[in-house]
């Protein structure tokens, strides 16, 4: 996979910013997913199967993984930010350092989870990242991803890319996945989000 120097620079700046902000982020985020998020995670596990192996990219503080494990899933927790993994380790949870853009994802997995993560993937790397995720799934495996709704992108400490619902749905399908559900919601600070559930054809 070819990765431009500009894309790498944007990614590394974002990771560096999260290293500095991880503890504050941990204090802000819910430690238990809200009912809407729980429903989405239950749908993912329903496809992955009881005891299914799920790759979570961008685990952050790890609370979604905690919930998945209560449903019987086996979660490979990963993040590109070392401080998040240290915070999880302090709770007795093992995570691995993994960069979605540059690293091999392994697999095959029964599901891949990427909530609030691909918003930081540079636009010119999105197709390659989605293809990598699709390739890491077993036939019939599921992919749950949330994206900021809108146009353009922001620079600064946290490079953030916005996608309209139809445009990102087309990217998912171009990666060889079948979109089976999408939901729209308003998050913190009136941020608009689309959440997509897709499967790799059997």
C-alpha cells in the first residue's frame, strides 16, 4: 500500500495530539456505551457470532471493547496511541499498538469495529484502508464504522475528514462490502455522525 508523505504527516500529528490528550479524553467519554451504541454493538456481535473474534481499531480507552466482551466476543484491542493502551493496561486490559494506515491488520476476523476512527484517515487513503479492512474479514464477517457527516476536512492537531452519507456508503461498497444498515445521529457539540454496518459477502 502506498502512503503519501503528506498523509503520514497528518496521521502522525493526530496520533501525537491524542498522546497528549488521552487522559482528558478518558475522563470525558462514556464508560458504558449509550443505548443506541449498545444496539449497534449487539448487531455486530449477532453477525460475528458468540465467541466471535473482533478486531477493534482505535480502541481508545477501551469501553466499547468492555461491552463487547460482556456479550461473549473476543476482542483484539488496538490503537495507534500508546497512552490509550497504557490506560487500558492500568485496568488490566491488554491492547496492541496498530496503525490502521501503515500496518497489516491480520485476520481473518469475524468482525471489525472502527468507531470515531476513520474520520482521521486522510481522504486519499480511505479506499486503501477500507480495502484492507474488507480483506481482513472472513466471508460473512461484519464491519461497523462511524463517520463525521459533512464536507471537506480540518487541519490542525486532529486532522478530521468529513464524508456525506452517500459518498462514504459508495466507498464501503467499492471495497467489496455490502451495506446492510446505516444510522444518523447528533453527538457532542452538535456533531453529525453516520454509522454504517456492512458485511463481506459469503
